[in-house]
């Protein structure tokens, strides 16, 4: 299996010519890249992540910090990444650029690279945040509403724990206790991993 830097070099070479004239920088994963206990996988970077070229900073970083605190984990002990490594955008009603969910083309382009990234990092467990990474790493039919707080088999051959995206709690406050319970169950399970 190629190392992470090799995967990222090949990924960059693959994506660089795809969007000529457009500024679509890749936001690559970061953290403990050698067999961490956990690899956390989100959907795609947002505006702050693109500006800083780091995953899970800005609003997403605050969500990640809350998750880590609940799970009794340190950011430097895990690896964090996204399925899609560019910021998917659209024009909102006011004419401003805003985030959107990745489309099928973006997912089909980036998912094979995510699998290579996972292979290079070799985490003991994967945690998906929301439907996009859950679908990318399972059969494509799984839904976080049905699978949250559960261990599943992943396409990468590594146990996968499904969580709601922390941002979903902002829009649906009733999910907060469910999310907290799921994170605590994950923290307990991580203690039992070899």
C-alpha cells in the first residue's frame, strides 16, 4: 500500500487539470497518519477549510472539538478528512457563494481516493459524520437516521461507526441527546479496540 504522501501526490496530479481556470484547491486530511485509533470522515471542506487548507476548522472545527471532548480524544491522536477534498459551492438567493452537498460526479471522483487515503492511514476504526461519508463507505443505501450509533462494515474493510453530523444538532436540537449518547457509546467501544 502506498504511503499517504504518495497518495496525496497522485491525487493532486489527478485533480489539478480537471477544473482549468477554476480555483478548486484540495483540502487534504491531517492528524496522526500512522494507524490512529480513529479516522473521522466528514462530507467536504467549507470556506474556512479552503482558506486555511485544513479540514475541520472554523465552524466545523468547533463541532469537532465538542466531539473530541465528549469522546475523551485528542485531535493529534486521530486523523481527520473528508470524502470530497474540494469545496462544493452554489450561488445562494442573494448571489453569494455558499456550500452545498457534493454531487454524484464529485462523489464518484473522490471516493476511490478516500479509500486509498484510508488504506495509507490504516486506522483501527472509521467514524462517518452524516449521510455523505456513510453512503460513500457502505453500500450507498445506508442512512444515518437508521444507522447512527452502530458499528457497520465498510468498503475499506475497517469497522465503521456512524454518527449524525454535529452541525445537524444546530438545526434539530432534539438530536443533541441522541448524538451525545452515540459519541459516548463510541468512546466506550474505542477502549476495547486492540
